[in-house]
């Protein structure tokens, strides 16, 4: 056994405790701002969703003092409930960020540290630092048991996310190495979330629960609530009980030299990543050639075999089915030039013009094409043939969304919730995050009447 | 695949919904009272323990309205925190009840239903009914994946207990079958608790978290927070993700004909079950022959091989080590005639007279002896040899503690916390439980200044 194998919880705790804000590279700090903006848009955008209504309806009799904002809503609640409910709203639209290899990084971490930060008036720099470390924790620990852990049926955003929240909160609370290890242990023993829940409200419950459980883990450890010091690597610890694979070097290699947040991706389109390259190609062709639906005779898309496997609904009838239809996604992208939440509304999916174009979309699977790659060919009624190869979809690490793209996505997600001036103010605050004295300013800026 | 295999969550939910109080046999109802008394003693007895102090210190800034009592303390908190904290105090002393085959039944279920019951002034009969069904849920679901689930490293009192709390609360809330299945699903996706935590405060955290998670699962389901309807049996559901064994017939066989609560056991002695038969033999010999420590030349105990495997600490130095020393346990039982919490205090373990007698205890393992069986031989200085065979330790299903034994245990556990009259009043209320209009009376009767 290597050192890391027998002591990885201790080694990782010591790294978290020793880390200094000055060591975080500028690009990584900037990525934290981008992640915050993207996350805020997702959480505000679903703040009135039936999932949140159901949850708040069930839990409101039990909330404590008004310490933190429910994003995009008028209510203030105790930080444990804020972490939970804002964690759920993060993921309801499935539009939040994705690490290049696994885990939705922001949803389990941001809700915990922003709630605590609002309550205790922490600085933007402290939030950035805690967030970067929390993302490192959840991604490294998650990847150490991946993919066997996920294949077994665990929703890794929940199971690994709880470590992210605990590590980030442990840093904000200034825990020493022993208490940091306890915090990771209390997190480990709450690690949960089944993939069977996909397609139900429980899917977005997972990052919410992870945020709340990780937050309470760090708060308990601070007050000397004891736990194992070997919770990750012990024979009856997280890795061996929840996976058949464990590679502790994933947790310790290059600590402080590279940060997992550098590999963060943002979705430009409101559906599964696997459809993004095809949408991307359609939008590019529409823009370059000023296409309208009635100009188009046929569309042919060549993709990875995963695409028809996951998104082959030929005649979707609801917005949710539309998200699993490569045919609708391409049609709406060509007709409207966008594929945000509004383009997956029930009414849009049933729109006869969109449906007619959808029926003219054909797809071919090619095992030589990568998951986030596509070839789009559009044949026009005037006889012309237009082609677009998308080697990397917009939003990937190879072709990231620009800051302006993220601003546009934020405005689109919040358009029904906030006046434009309020959205602009939030965007401005996020870009100033590193100099902000009190992150509560951001949370309070999202309040709606 | 059998029906149960593919539909066990639905079948079990329908059973819970259809169950009527009148169907619960008298003996099972009485067992619920016995479980309540035993549980109250454990929870009150550890209400000032450092585990509870640490937890309440960490969480008190976040509690909501004063809806429910923290047993044995002056504070009142929201029901979610009451379920959590009373769930932890249930198990701190490891003195709570044990199902004959697995799971500590009361610790994850009672805290949830008593907190809710106090808040909503529910009747004692409703509490009994919900408790009986909750125990059925956690034991049946736990046993369906046992022992492979436990062997893998899961603390089954946490992982299965959450189903018990959800089922019991679903019954109290009057959920229909769909919402009951959702409640079980929301419970399943929070199922957690690692055996690595044994020996730390996190062990008793598990039933507390289970009580709180199960309570919130039922509250969420009531408000239409959706979940899988096949959370137990689905390929990515509880059983297959958290175990390599799944026997769904354990969940459905004899439903409503036999109740798992009938197999409940209570510990007369404040240490692991495995030592109980030996203690039992020592106490019987002491009583029958009026033994004192200085009369004894040597003690020889024959036990199952499990006993030296788990409790072979030859020279314990702390109370906790004393609980893992068959030598101390027999010595204190012969010297004092008891083996409650006081007999495992640090000072008692270090007492020179007890230590001297301890050094005269010898043990032989015999594979032909069952886990809760023992042969005790005491050789006296006057040359006599006394023998006692204990085929079943006191507290087993075969030789249950009497109601009077349970009262005595309750008084012993609460002696340092409550005036005797207050303990007597609680005992009286428990035996009247079935006719009590408001179970809150019991919770409030435990309050200390």
C-alpha cells in the first residue's frame, strides 16, 4: 500500500488547511466567478419551479432564523435550509456546470458557502478560495472511485458533492487538520443519492442534500463532534463501501499544482450534453446563412452512437421529451437560433412549424465520432447544400463559453424572474467578487418581491 | 422475477396504507410500550453526554420554532432537529433495543414520530400503530439485503432505519399509496451510514440522521415531492446499489400476520450483547450464593469464540475499554451484582479490588456454544465449585426482560437526570400509552430545568 492509500484523508485534510488564497492562480479565481454566475442563473431560473414549491411547502414550518436568502425568492431562512433549497434549485433545470470528467461541481458547494457567507458577511475572496477547494475535494474524491461507483448506481453529484461542501465549509470555518478530517468523515457517512431517482424531483434533491449535509458536517466538526480520521480509505470507509475501484492517487496527485475547477464546463443549451454539438452546428449554419425553417428541405446529422441511444424520441409531445429528441433540438436550433429553456417549452415542442421541420431531420450514428462532436448537413429547397463540422461543442473545455456567453445565458435564465437592471447588477457584482467585502450583497441582489 | 421482486415497493406501500390499528395484536402493542420505555431511558440517560453537547452546540443557531422537546433537557426545537438530536441520544450509550436478527429498531423511528406527535398532539394509539409499522419497514427492508449489506460496511441501523422513520411518518400523515412509495423513495436516496464510524460520535449520528431524513421524506412526499415508485427493487435502487444480496420475499412474506417488533430485545447490561450471557451467569451465582469478591479464588467462563474475538481486553483502563473486556464484565457482575452504565465508569474499571478479581477470570472459547449462551464456573477460596449454564442471556427473545426489569433499567438510566417521582410519572404514562390523547405529555414529562 502506498502512503496515499493508507493516509489519504489526512494528507488531503492537511492540504486544505495549508492552502492560501494567494496560491490560487488568477485563471482559476476567474473560473470561480464564471461558475458563480452560471449557478446563480440556474438557481434563480428555477426558483419558482414546482420542485421548489413542493419542498418549501413541506419544510417552511421548520425553518429557523432568517439568516440567508432563498435565491430569486422573497423568503429568508436558516443557513441549513438555504443550503438545501438553493442546492435543489441549482439542478432542477439540469443546466448547471459539469466537470469534464464527472460531477456537477457548483450545485453541492455554492449553496452551502453562499448561505454561510451571507450570514457571516464573508468576503468574496474567501468565498472564491473555499469554492475552489470544495470543487477540488468533490472532483478528486469522486474521480478516485469513478466510473465503477457511478456504474453501480450512485449519483456522484450527491455522493461526492457532500465532500465538496464539507471541505469548502471547513476552509471557511478555519478548521485545523484533525477537525477537517472529521468534517470529511461526517460527510462520508452521509454520502448518498441513487441514480434510480433520475427523472424524479429527487435527482435535484441530491445536490441540495449534499450541500446541507456537508455544511452541517463542518459545523459539527468545528464543535468537536468526532468522526473517523480515515473515512475515505478505510476498509469500511467511503471508497471501499461505495465502489469496487479506489485510486487514492487521484486525490493527492498534483495537489495545489492543478485545480479541478480548471476543467469546468458550462452548458449553453438546456438539454443533455450529448446533443450540444449538433445544436451548435445548426445554430452556426443558421447564423452564417440567415436560414429560416421554410428554406430547409432536409437536415442530416452524423454523431456518436450515444446520441441516438439517449435522444431518439422521434415525435416528442412535451418539453421534457423534447430534451431527449435530437430531432426537436436540431429543428428548434435551425428555426429559432437558440436552444435555451424557452425552446424546450411544451408549446414550442408542439408548434406545427417546428414539428414539420423536425420530421425532416435524419441522423446517422458513426462510432468514429466523439461524444461532443457532430457533422451537420442542411439541404436547402433552392438546391444548395450547407455543411458544418463541430469538433468540440460550445461549452467544452476545448471551446469554452465566453464571459459574454455566460452573461447572455444568465439574462435568459433570469428574464422571467428579474427586471433587466437587477440581472445586470448581479452580473456586475459577480465580476467584482474578488474585491467584494460581503458576499451577502450578491444573495440579497437576487431577491424578488 | 417474482411479483415481489418487481413490485415490492408498491406492495409494501399498499400494506402500510391499508393497515388498521385494530389489526395489531395486543402483545405487539404492549411491546411498543416496552420499546418506548427502554428508548426513553436511553435517550434521557445520555441527554447530557458530550456527543449531545457537541451536536446541540453546533446546530442551535439554526433551529426553528419550539415544536418538540429535546428529551431530558430544557430546550424545545423544531421537529426536524428534535428527531435528529433525540435520535443521536437514543444510541450514544449503545444500550437501546436490538431486533433479534439486525437493526436497532427504536432509535431511528421513535424520535421522528414522538417529535411530530408532540407538535401535532397525536394520540398514543396512533403512535403505537406508526411505530409498529415503522419497525416492520426497517427490519424487513434491512433483512432483505442482510447480511451482505452489513458485511460490505453499512451500518444497517442508519441505512435501513431511514425507511422505518419514513414509513411510520407516512402512516401518521395518512399518505396514500403513491405518496407512501415516494416517501420510501426519498428515504432510500438518503440511506447512509458507514461502519468505519464505529468508535466515534458518528455511530450514534446514524440513527439520528435516519430519523430526521425519514421524517422529512414523508413530509416532502405529502407535498408532492416526487420520487421513484420502485426505489427498493429497481436495478439502480437501494437493494442492488447497497448490497449484493436481495431477497424481496423478506419484505412481503406474512405482512400483517407477524410483526417484526415481536422479535425485539432489550439489553439489561451496558455493553455488547456478546458478553451478556456470561454476565448473566455471574449475577445469578452472586445472588444465589451471596458471593463477595474476596470469597472468589477463580472464575472460568466458556463461551462462543466470538466473545474473546470481540471483548478480549485483558487490562482495561477506561470505561469504554471495560465494555470490551469480558474479564472486567464478569468481575464487576460478581462483585456488584449489576452491569449497568455505572459499572462501566472509568473509576470502577480502575478500582483495585475489581481489577484483582478481573485478573482471576479465565475464558475458553468453544465453537459448540452459541453467541448468547455461556457456562460460568466459580471456584471459591473455601474449596467449593459453583456452576451456572446460561442457555439464553436475559434480554433475548427466549428469555425477555420483564416489564419490571425494564422499569428498573429506566430508573437506573435516569437516576442522575430526574427526581424519582418524575421517572415514576414517565413510567406510568408509558404503560397508559394506548389511552393517551396527546403523546406530547410523555415528551414534556422528561424536561429538566
